[in-house]
């Protein structure tokens, strides 16, 4: 029997309990060898992935991927969550500058590493759903450029001076609140959302755990080596299984249906202009009533929101190439509802954002979990 050398995939992947078995060689394959990038914190290399297409596969923040998809970057999304967590605890304020409640954020200055940060997108959804906050009425102060070079921040976003730091601005009262991440960086700060653990649990029970990072793979591999895509998914699933007991498995769903509720939040909640790209491009949308609209991608977000309301929630793309489907043993699932989420988020070309690799159409069981 003829043997073939394994394909080496240059991969961006941090070490977590669910990926440790993959990175230390416990999970192996005759088809795939990994060359892991020397990167400890994955998000520090996201720009290298989406701007330079440096990696064959890797983890990528879901909002960055959605923007990358709109911008035509050469990667496909696999239904495998690498990092997921509750997000209610990630926004903080300084009580020494006065009490602040989530519903009082309209007109306030809120710091965030980047406006397109995935954690920020989830926090905006939470603030809108649970506290009635319109993120367009918040002044967002950012400290980094977005991962996608083509993206331009909307008018309600301001870049902090280069010599300023997010936490110090919050302590000094220059901003009213800030998205600080998983841990409070200073003992003087407090979580903005009261009883955040219980609130996060209710959110996960209703909508599914918020997704942070998912697995992506280069489009050329999807097209030319579909067996590698299936094997890649299998290996990540096995590594996650070997990490059981050390991880919150509910926050790391694999498969299309198990991720559907979380992805559908992009349709129900929008962070306006998150997916806006600088270049103008027209896309055709077909509504349930058969009507068609053409919307320039770089128009203001209110135009898209108007168009989305005219098209309705059943809008689908008409291009055959835009139909990205995963077939499972129990269902055939198109992510049209998740693609509709792009329209809900802002001024980007709608219905282009969320996809799953097409490589598995020939073998329906590939992504069953």
C-alpha cells in the first residue's frame, strides 16, 4: 500500500486545557503534522493571520473572522470553539469616581482595546439586551488598530493618545468604564454589571455561551485537501475530549447546531459598524418577498439597518458560491441565520459574514459531534 507523507500545517494556537494534548503530541495523525507558531497569546498574532495570511490554520476571534470573511481573506471557519466564556464580568468601573450602573452608559466614555474586539462585541450585545444601552450613544475610546486593515472605525469611536493606558485612564476618571478582560487589573475597580456570574449563567442558558475564538483553515486547503479539514476537526475534538475535567465543555461547543444559538446573537444584537470596511462594494440581497436591494458596503450603518428592515429576517444571498453548508449525520444545516447576523451588526456587506468550510459536502459525517 502506497504511503504519503503527512502535510505540515503552520498553525497559530495557544496552549489551553482543550488544546494541550494536541500541542504536546498526544493527539497524532498520519495525515497532519503541526508546526506551531511560537506565540503564547494568540491574539497578538491575529494581524499576521488576517493581514499576511501567514498561517495554514489556527484560532481566530469570531468578530475578526467575520470581518475577514467580508474583506475576502483566504480562510474558512470550522464549527469548533477554541476559547469561549461568559462576558458579563469583563467591563469595569472605578467606584472612587462615583457609582455607575450599566443603564447609565449613554453619553459616557468607555475604553476598549479595539472597537472590533470580540469581547467588546459581546458586551455591547449584553448591554443592549439586558440594560437598554445603545452603543452608538456611547463614546468608545480605543487603544489599538483593528486586526483587519480595511476596517475604519465609525464616528462614535475615538483613539486614545499614544501615551495613555486604558486602566490608568479609568483610575484617573478620564473614562467612565472600560472593558478590561477576564480579571480586574486593579483592586480599586469593580464589575459594572451586578451579580455578573448569575447574569452570565442566565445568558448562556438562553443564548448559548459567548464564542471568543474558533478554528479557521486556509481556503486552498479546503478546496484541494478536504480530507485534511475533516482530520483537523477530528484532532481538535479529540484534544478537547482529553482535556475533559479541566475545561468547561459547555463553553467550547463543536458542531454547527451546538453553536447556532450563540451565532444567532449576531442577528439579534448589533454592534453598529463593527463589520464596516473602507472599500465600497455592492451586494445583492433577496428578501422573502422576492424583492432585491443593492447596498454599498461602505455606506453608513443606518442605511444597512434600513435595508435590513426592508429585506426582513429571511434575507438570503443569491450567489451559489456564497452557500456554505455543513452536512451532519442528523441534519443538513446552512448558516443563513448566522450570516444574517452580519446585517444586524452594521454597515458591512450583509449575509457574508459567517461560514463553515465546504470541504465536507462529500462525506456527511465529517462534522457530526
